[in-house]
C-alpha cells in the first residue's frame, strides 16, 4: 500500500508542477498581449494627435487666407 500511495503522491506532485507551468505560460502570454495592446494604443493616440495637429494647422492657414482676402477687399 505504501508503494501505491507513493505513486499517487508522485503523480499529484507532477500534476501540480504541470499546472504551475501552464499557469506561468498563460501569465506570460497574457503579459505579452497586454504589452502589445499598450503599444497599439500608444500608436493610435500618436496618430490621432498628429491628425489633430495637421487639421488645426490647416484650419489656421484657411483663417489666415480669409483674413488676407478680407483685408484686400476692405483696402
């Protein structure tokens, strides 16, 4: 009976080790996925910032053009 119990304990220890390895691998995959998500979000935010900056610069040019045209018409 002691041999059977020892085999069971060995099997349980192996199972626990395998489960711990799987959990560690899953945590590693989750961390990598989170890192990729952060990078993607940062890229999108940077792209939106540049789009906004370019749009505002274009709007400023249009307003300057309107101001020049208005001053030419008035003068």
